[in-house]
């Protein structure tokens, strides 16, 4: 029997990701796996995460990828650095990216500048989609702007918003599953167990932040069985 899994923010924790998929979930090529973005930054091995995910895709696992704000910042830093590579000073895009963990990602690639990241990784991130609509949920990285006439057209909010309420008349009657903002594991379980009282499911448990109680796990969620699997950080 196939199982659907939804996995949020990985943040450069490649060993944790690999153990979760291969040892805990034991995914097969028939299991749809949906990733909610933020594959890089903060953790030590952003390149390793991308390599692993790209290899799953190459081996024809049923994997689906959403772009997070960290991928968006990396892409913008890369593009800006390509244009201004001879000017010397760091551009605003690179400074913004460095403020949220770019250093770890650059180090994992063995480079000092965004422009030195191999283009194939930038192109892969560019091809990640802003949202995925399933028959029962909408998957995004951060959330949606339901004040907009068409929330599906506001890609920036899908990567960045931190506060939203679902308007079911605009969400095709579906709840939203997202990552982006780390939430306590007990709260996550409460939302899932009392799903009728909430219009969202937040899955980011701050895998890179394992020093706080209730945090520091990489999460996998089965939307069919409501099973929640937590893999404690193996990288940091």
C-alpha cells in the first residue's frame, strides 16, 4: 500500500533527512513525497540535501518540490552576484541571504560567493513550484494571502507570509499545510488531533533548533492516516 508523506523545512540537515526517509519511513518509488521548501541554510550540508533530493528525482521516486524563501534568497543572491561580480562590494541580496544562514550553504559547496554555486543547483531550485494543490489540501511553504482576489497568484506570500487565515471560498474548500515558522511539537500534534478546529496544519519543528524543548525534529506527516513522524536532528 502506498503512503503519502509531507516533509517541511530540512535546512541543510542531510543525514537527518536520509535517515528519516530510508530508516523510518522506508519510502518506495510508489510513495508520493511532498517537500515544502527550505532545503538549504542554517544546517551544515545544504549541498548534500540538494544532491540527495535531486538523486531521488533522477531515480524516479515520486517526489514533489515546493520552493521556500531560502531557495528564493539563494537564487536572487546568485543572480545579483553574477551581474555585479566585478564591483567588489556585497550586494543587498547577498547580505540578506547571509543573515539567514547562507554561510553554511556556501561552505557546503566549498565556495565563497553565490555566483560560484554550480548553475544546475540554481536551475533546480528555480523549477520548484510555489504550491501544490491536492484533492484534500493545499501545500505551500509559508501560507497564502487570502486578502488577494486570487491567493494562488501571490507567490511571494506563499514563500514569506507569517500570518494568515484561510478563506475557504478562495481555497477551493481546502485546508492549508505549510512549514516556514517553527512550532512546538505538542502544538503540532494538537492541531492534527483537533483538525476540525483549525484551517491549517503547520509542520516546521525547527530541525536546526534542537536546543529548545519541543523543537529540533524533522517532521513527516501522512495526511491520510494523520501519522506524525519526528526525526531528531543528526547533523547539528
